[in-house]
C-alpha cells in the first residue's frame, strides 16, 4: 500500500512539472534576476519586470540551477498575462521533460515488479496441498 501512495505522489509532483515546461515551451520570453535557493524542490525564485512592476515568482519543482548564482540574469518563459507561472527558458527542452517523466515511469516499473514478486512468492505450488 505504501508503494502505491509513493507512486501516486510521484505522479502528482512530476507530471505537473513536466506539463508546465511543455506548456510554456513557446511562451513569452523575459529577462529575470535569479535568486538562489533549493532549486530542485522549487525553492529558487526570479524577479522580472511585468506591466511596469517587479514581480517575484518561484521556479517550479525540478528546476536545475546549472551554475546560476544569486543576482545572475537569466532568461525565463512565462504564461501570457501571468508572470508567476514561469520556467527557465533553458529548462523547456524535451530532455528536461523526459527526465521529469522518467521518475514516475521508473517508479511504476519498480512497483509492478515488486507486486509480481509478491504475488509469485505467495502463490502455493499446485501439488503441495495434501489430499483429504
């Protein structure tokens, strides 16, 4: 049961992260100031100008900093009219999406293998029951 909960959690986290990158692949580009944090778990932030204001937004789960330091200028892509839904422009490639989808895919394969081993181990051999 715990394996199914972890599997569901991996789908709930990794699919939206991959979908966001796919959705914003051709979105508006903007220059932003990078702020450090724990990028892989969605802790990095960027500040960008939007409609005459400075907007600070969190980068999504799975973002890799790739050597960016606090204060660096980075290129981002954001949803039209919504600068808080954004990703690093370099993070919208197919390789990033595949890497994000590989985690729940691999977790599914491991869960199915564990279930198969469990079922096979619990199955009694046909000739082991004594005739009454």
